[in-house]
C-alpha cells in the first residue's frame, strides 16, 4: 500500500478497490501477493505494457473487487487536494506500521 499499492476510486465509483503493481521481472513476488489476496479478487493478475523514459516494460497488476471497508482505509491514507487524491502517511498511522506493513 505504501509504495506499489493503491486504493483507487474512479470518477463514477463510490467504493474503492485495491490495486498492486509490480514489474513482470518480479513475477514470483507478485504471484505470492496474489495468492494471499486471491479471495478478494475476481480475476488473475493482468499483464500490461508501459513506457517509461522511452523504454517499454511489462508489469503486472493484482486488482481486488471493491469493498466498503476500503472507504475507511482510503480516508486514512489519502487527502483530497485540488480535486485529486494524494497518498500520505499521517502521524497517527505510524504506530500501526511494522516490518510487514512496510
């Protein structure tokens, strides 16, 4: 969630979903994340192509279904600034972060 994950709210949705993105080179890692989250997902990870600084690379995304509990998490991790959500680690969250969370 802190780096490679995000709670995504689309313009038409009122309930966010969790998405985790990782380069295809780290397939074993993203597959292990998918296995832990698979009961929250409706499909296997997707494979996509992106262009970064003129170089194409493959990446994978694990995407969950939308769940109402994610609304609470979204308010904990995101602030709305100029009509855009910005991910932040607020001081009251620091107490909950351990090695696994990081």
